[in-house]
C-alpha cells in the first residue's frame, strides 16, 4: 500500500512542520489565552478539518493552479489573513470591557472557534501548495498514487493535530495566570495580538 520507510520519514517531516509556529498555531494560542482549553481544542479540531479540505482540494488540482497563478494565491492568502487580523482587532477592542464576570464565561464559544479555524485552514494557500510540492517526495512511483496520497494526507492531518493540541494545552495552562481580575484585560489583548500575528504571518507568506 505504501513504502514504510517513506511513511516514517514523512511522519518525521510532518512533526517538524507542525511544531513550527504558523498562522494556525498562533490562532489556537489566541483562543487558548482568551477562552480556555475547550475552545482551544475545538480550534484544533477546526484546523484539522480545514487542513483536510485544503489538502483534498490540492489532490484534485487546485494546488497546481495556486502554484502557477500568483493572482489566485494572493486572493486566497489575503482572504485568510484579513479574516484573522480583523478577528484579532475585534478581540482587542473588546478587551476594555473585560471584568471578573466576563472571565467566568468564554468570550468565544468552542463552536465559533471550530468554525473559524475551518476557514483558517481551508483558506491558507501555503498548505495546499505545500501538499502538492511535499507529498511527491514521499511517494513510491511503483505504487498507487491515490492510495498513497490519502494515507499521507491522513498522516499529516493527524500529526499536525497532535502538535497543535500540545500548543493548545500548554497555552491554556499558562492562560490561568491571566484569569485574575487584573489579568482579564491582558488576556484578551494577548489573544487578539496572537491572532493579528497569525494573520500577518499568512499575509507575509511567499507567493
């Protein structure tokens, strides 16, 4: 079905990529700081769904289009980037309203974080182009391409979901330090800042 040595090498490479902070990781950290572990884990799940959609699209040819069309790449890149930056700015603007009563309930629901990160993962063109450029290096030409691609896609999504979960748990744990009355304001400011950084990283990605 798939070359075991190539698969193990792919797992290692995917782990390294997952541990490098990018827009997805930064958005997850933002949710963890602002709304806690459950919301952050929902964001991880949404990112996994988004990654699956993006990579599935690449398998049917959209990745090749984005790799050759600077205009298509830029449009999708800026949609995702502006969405994150706008969300971050909105969070910061609302930070002045933070109070002890606000801390008792997450300002962003798990459902919203899940749906938001589906969009972040889907509209992150580097994921699509990466899959097109990266996967062939770990594909055995003597075996069925589609079977190998599905296995590698699943492997990548699960591996990155694991590394994203680590970030979510660590960030949500640290966020407890900001749950005091005096920390409420800075909790939201930090959350919004991380989201803005995530959007900026997406906007600055190479075409």
